C-alpha cells in the first residue's frame, strides 16, 4: 500500500465530494471547494492519496488560528493510522505557522473522532446547538498554543 499527503488539486474535487457523501451523507459542494482552492488565500486543503486514489482530506483555514473546515478518511482506510498521520501534519502546520489555536467542530455523536482530537490536545470548548442539518449539536474543540515570539 502506497500513500501520501499532498495539496488538493482541481482534479480531486469530484472524488472529495464523493467521499464526503459516503462519510457525511452530504458534501460542501463543488462550488465551495473550487472557491477554497482558487480564491480563498487562507485555505489549505490536503489530500490523502492511497494507491493513487483520493481516500481522505482535510481543509484548513490558516490565519491567527487554524480552523478545520472538514476532515475525513474513507471507511475502508479508517483504523489504519491515516487520521493520526493527518492530525500530526496539522499540528506541525500549527506550530510552524505560530498560530494561537486550532479549532474544529465535530458531531457530538462522533466519539471516534472526538477521541482522536483529544489525543492531539484538543478540548471541548463549547457546544453549537443544532449545528448540523439533522439538528445534531456540534462540539467546538480547541487546542491553544503558546506562541513563541
């Protein structure tokens, strides 16, 4: 099995949308992803490629903080360490960018993801009521970094 993390390209968008629909039951959509790639100067999207196939991705907005926009690994590649590898990369981005904090929202019911984020020092900061389309609450999770000057 060969894998790599690389920057998202326009040609990846259809596969990413398909993966979002598999994992989340919906997608942020082609227009959103294309604008993130071509217009938003703060966005950084990283693709997980396994054996030449888009198998996950993470989208980040990098300013004074890093906000995770979306993150998934396809079910057939979960529990293989790819989520951990992606989060290790994100922490390195945070440290290299000298940001104040890393934040993300996660479904309150997604215990597997919450445990992953907690392993990387994220803590539950608040609840966003009825955040998702189905009315489910989201946990806002955050890791604060000590910024070196």
